[in-house]
């Protein structure tokens, strides 16, 4: 992945910076909307999960499929064209492994505290990748940036709700700020660096795999609380918007 340092200030950079601040604000506020009844909030989360998964299948996967040809042209061997999708699989499996490690019971308090911070650090790094990609979209244009930012805001709402439910007050008092800082730091790095097409495809591939796992992980274990109709509505509505825009 080749990086070059660049400094450019234009409308696209300003828009991406605003989106980064908005995503950081989602980390700081989601789950604290006491005015929204729990049953309605759960429906909103299911709809957000459906929308973020729709973004993966309708926009990200087709785009990285196109980039797979670029990867194949730049590499060699029978796996060259599948490299991007293998990275997506790595993203899925990596976050599966994180959740397996975090969910183990019976830890001593010191070990449990270390696991908590490791869990938050992983999601802070994940947020940094999301922030970085605000400045490096595979398709240029304000509308594509806004779709990405909206999908990631909905996705953060889902993941942060899961972290809040798992870690409670510890996440609210320290974890949220770390995730917000990760988002802003990733955005800052994205604003001053450039990545080639192959590297960009790999990053989006990893993000796609991670999104699919984290949404499924939040929806399936709590199936009694999930709102299938809201999930379908979110997926259908966001898919329609992406296809008709």
C-alpha cells in the first residue's frame, strides 16, 4: 500500500472534515437519547443495521469487484483477482475473533479490564479506518461521500449500542471518547495522505467484511429484540436511494 503525503484544501476536503466531526459526535451521543423509548430505539438500530449492510452489498462490493481487476493486473498468480475478497473475509473473521475473545467469562478483574480496553482499542482503530476513507472514496462526488457518511453513522449507532450494552458505564465514561478520537485521527491522516487504487480497494474490502459481521453479530444473538421489519425497511430504503441517486 503506497502512501504519499499531500495537503489539499477544497470543497471535498471541507465536506469530509464535517462528516468526520459528525461521525465523532455519533460515538459520543448514541445510546444517550433517553427521550426515545427502548422499543423504538431497538427498531431504529435494526433499520440502521439494514441500511449499513445494504451499503455493503449495493455499493461497496460492486465497486471492489471492479477494483479486483486492477489488483489482478498489478499482481500475479491465480489468487490475484480474489485478493480483495480475501481481505473482506479477513475483516469478517478478525472481528469474529475479537468478539469470541471478549465474550469469554470468568476472568479476573485485572484481566477483564485489559480485555475491555483491548476491545475499545480495536473499535477505535476500526473507526480510524472509517474516518480515513472519508477522504478516499472509490467514487468521487459529494453525494457518494454523504451516502458513505450516513451509512457509517448508522453503523456506528449499531456497534456503539453493542459496546454500551456489553461494557456499560465503563464504555460511556472512557470508551466513547477514544472511538471519537480514533475517527478524527483517521480523518486527519486521510486528509494529508494518498493511497493507491489497490490499497484503497483493500481497505474497502476489509471494511465490508467487518460491517457485515458486526451488524449480524448485533442482530442475531438478540433475535428476540431485533426488529426484522425495520431491518428490511432500512435495507430496502437505503438500497433504493443508492440505486436511484
